[in-house]
C-alpha cells in the first residue's frame, strides 16, 4: 500500500469523497483539476492545477502516479492510452472510457451487446434531421461533452429544428417511462462484480423535478433483479474496473432500458456512505486496488436529498436552518467544500435514514425544505 | 459554517479521523503537532509544526482559530484558559481539562460528585508509601502525563517499592473486576447529552491481553443502563462540551466503578464509523459546533480489532494478508496514515460487522490474525 501513488483526474466533490474514503487505506494521493480552489485542494499530498482535457497535462500528471482514476469522464483519453502502455494502472481502462465518452459509441455498444436501450440514430450534422421526421418525438444528445442535462434537447416536430445542435449527435427515440432508476456496480481488477441495491429517482408530485433519491427503489422484486442483471452485464461487457453507475428507465409495460452510464462514483450512490457498511467510494477503491469487494447490503432504507444553491443567491455560501434540519434523528449532512454558492449549484446533500420506507419518506418530506443555501 | 476556523491540538490518528468526519461540515481546519510527519499533515488547511505542551505555541495557534478542540489531553491548559478569556471557543473547556489531566484531581472530583470509583490516596512522594502498607495491593499512577498503560505500576507488597514512581501519584486500591467496559458520551454547547451503547473489552481466553472491543457489551440490560447513567452523570458534572469516553469496571458483585475518562474521541468508539449512523467523530463535531446531537443507535453488533505493529519489525510498514482479511463480508480496514511501524505501534484497526453477537465474534476470531504489519 505504501508504494501506491493514486492520481485522481478531477478535484470536485466526487474526488473529495473518494479522498475521504481513501484515508482508510493510507494512500498517497495526487489530484489534477483546473480550478485552483477545487474541493480536493487541501486533502491530497499533491494538488496539481491543470486541465484534465489536455494531453500533455494528463500525461505528465499520470507519469507521477502508479494508479490513475477519474472522478469525471471528460478527460483526455489519448493520454490515458499512452500511460497505460507505459505501465501505469489506469482504471477505468481507457478503452472503456473511450466508448462511454461518446454517446454514439455508447449506444452502438449497447446494440452490439444486447443491452436494452431506446432506439436511436446517429447524426453527423443537424441538417440530416430532415431525413428523420418519422423518428420524432426524440431527444437529440451531443455525442461528446454533455453533462447534468446539458447537451440534450427535445425535438417534437420540425418546428424545434432551429434549437437543434449543430454537431455530431445521437437522436434517441422518446420512450415513455414510469420510473427512473439507477444501479451502481463495482468490478475489481480480478473481475469480481458486486451491485448496490436499486435506487429510484422520486419525482415531486406537483413539479416536474427530482425530489430525492430513494434506496431501495419502489419497484417489484422481479424488476430489481432485472435491473441488477442488466447493470452487471453492462459493467462486464464494458470491461469496467472500478464503479459503473447505470441509469435506467422502467417503462409502463415492465421493460428496463439503459439510459446512460458513468464509470465513477455517482450522485445516486452517496447515501451508501451512511446507509451501507461499504460506501460506493470504499468500493471503488477496493476495486481499483485489486482488493475483494465489500458487502453492498444496506443497513436500512435511505433517502438522498441534494442541497442546491437557492435561486437568486450568488456569493459566499450561508447555510440557513442547519440545526433545525439535524435535530431530526437519522438526518446527516455532507457539504462539498465549496465556498461560493450560485443558483442550483450542488453544494452538498442530506442523507435521511429510517427503519422503513414509509418512515424515511415521511422524514424526508418533513426536513427537505428546512435548509436553505443562500449568500 | 464558513467563518469557523477549527483548530485541533494534536495531529495523530484521532485528529485524522476527526478531520475525515469534518469534511462533511465544510470546516476550515488547523492542526498543531510536534511531529512534522503527523497523520494529519496533509488533511487540513493549515498544519502548524509545534509543541502543544508549550504555552506560547498553543496561545499563538489558538489566536488563529475561532473554535479549538483536542485529540490528546496533555496540552497546555494555561494557554487554553487565556484563549477562552479572549473569546476563543475552547471545547472541552479548560476547566474540565484541568481536572482530567491530573489523576489526583480526577479522583477527588469523583469522590466529591458521588461517582463510584476505586478507593484511593494521594501521595506527594514515593517515600510516603511506607505509611500505606495497609492499602496494598494497589496501583500507583502518575498524577500527570500517563497514557496507554504508561505511568501505572502495580504494588503488591513492600518488595515492589523500588519500582515505585518518585513523583506525585495516586495510590488506587486494586479492585477485582469481571469486565472492563466503556461508554462514550457527547454533550453539546447547549447541554444536550447522548451516550453511545456500552462497549466491552474482550480479553483473550489464554493471554492476559485485550483481544478486541465488542459493541454492545455482553452485560445485563440493568448494568448497561447503570453504566450509561454513570457516564452521563460524569459528563454533565465535568461540564464537558464534546466527547467524554468513560472507562469503567464491572465488579463480581455487580458494581460499576469509573476507572478513568478521556475528553475526546476514543479507541473504544472507532467502530461507530461503520456500525452507527452517527460516528463518535461526527458527534464530537456536532457537540462543539452547537448542533443537535446525532442518533447513537447501532445498525448491528460490531467488533473493533486494533492493528498493532508486529513484534520484531521496525521500518516502513507493509500490510501482509490484506486481501484475505477483506474478503470476509462485513470486514473493513482503517489505517492511520503512519508510514513507519514499530513493535505494538497502533497502525490502524479493523471493524467487523454481523447481524448477531455470536456471528460477529466468530467472524472476528476467523480474521483477526490474518493481517500482519511488518517492515
């Protein structure tokens, strides 16, 4: 363990939580991030200020590491291929990453590997849209660089074409779904795979917004098994080492379709830090260190409430209502080390624990609006 | 939260675990330690290399903080009194610390506050021992500076007097006991108190050594309630803000006697990081930040196995048998960030979790000798 130099590409909150878990393993850690005030800044042995999309920067950083991982998938993959060739352990592997970075390759990979997913077409340019009127309504997604809902637009008819992306995109058939779920799988160097239980995105009953994440998902046992089987299959097929978060839709006729994947710790797994003996972060480290994977059984039902910056506030963050929030038993806070808030910025999360699904939902409804992040 | 500058006196493993938990609260942290390679070195915004026993060093360090706490009790308390006077929040309070630092004052405090404890006498010098032959067998304990079994000697008869300490000591009547237990209490700025469940030191059946720590303790419900009541009483009487670990003996006739206390996170509470939703470290932070205390209920029984450097090895630590240890479900490792091992040095711990007491003991017996720390 003493000779491992673990490099992380990206120094945001996912890197921060990974470093937090990494303390248990005595790792020497290095972090590369373009923001000199990144949340990981003070938590590693070496912080390198630089661009993880730049070949030379990633290559030079990687040469100082024995083991390299990511907390964001939009990194320079060519540099990773070269580092792998020169003997650095790179997990997830560059070959897996190359497929995932490009939504077009990702979708083709699903088709080739019998992974259920919404029907799609690949477009080199927006002007090709004219040829696909029969395929609407559909989502047009940028093949590269999209994140958190950016790089996605909904095209219902020809009238929407002016807002279409002028770049290589995937045109994905709009699929009606009942529930959006996620399964986080880990696969270690030796090929052992373990999945965390299915998580459900619970929508707000009035607004069309995710209200919170609930574990376990409120779907039938059969659907849970199916979701875990599909996620395990994708993880193995993609030759993942580390974590793979697999986001899926459950359709009204009981089908499960893979929406997209992320080869790293994921927002839908943060509750595992409190609700499971093994967190997704410990699991990622076990996987890339070649250690046996930890037990993924939860202690109890859990809800994750994302803490976003209030609309209308930008500046140094203030946390209003924290004592009132934490006075509820089973409520824990996790802040991301960000000094400044802005509207809808992810500033942290609350984890809510209770012995039953009903209780955890009630408790989340009680406390979820008590805390406001203002400036 | 953004304006808090939390200083920690001491940068060892307890400080390290406190910083690890502190990440959840976005705290700006400063650490003072005389070892420039202390385990906290890379985990805080400001690491100050200096002696926490020195008045000027502690005072200057404290002036840079808004909130000051400790991970070791042998710090300069006069500087803390001065800092408190000048408006720094110091928790535990210097007045509590002053009593705890001196085993003589500690014992007198128990007597004055009706805390059950073994009978004792105070000695200014060892030559007074002649006057206390009637009090033997007894333990002679240094009033100040003892730790981890250092500063304690057993005197059975006059023949042991040559090994007696030549300093102010407590002579404590030897009490036969059946079980050694510990309760960690937290008390916050507002005076709310919560106790973690009772932990038992389980002795090795053959060797006269602590084998592991077991939570919950295998004592009757009535004794558990008594232990928690006593620990709560001591915590309140000492006006603790933060944690107080209360180590106690259970005697064959069902009495509980307080042995000693530590006003900080404690080895007997490390399992709470995995087995309880609120860890002792989160609880300490909630307490000193004036936040409501977290739920102390455990998810399941747990065992803590301390990982000590193997006898006969000194140098850069190597961890032999880690994969074999971690392949058992419910076993987690926590290393303390120490590069070098030496015989019996505390290098980390294992936490073992299982649904029942029997299972957790079986599992601990299976894995506890698999991992060796050598050089």
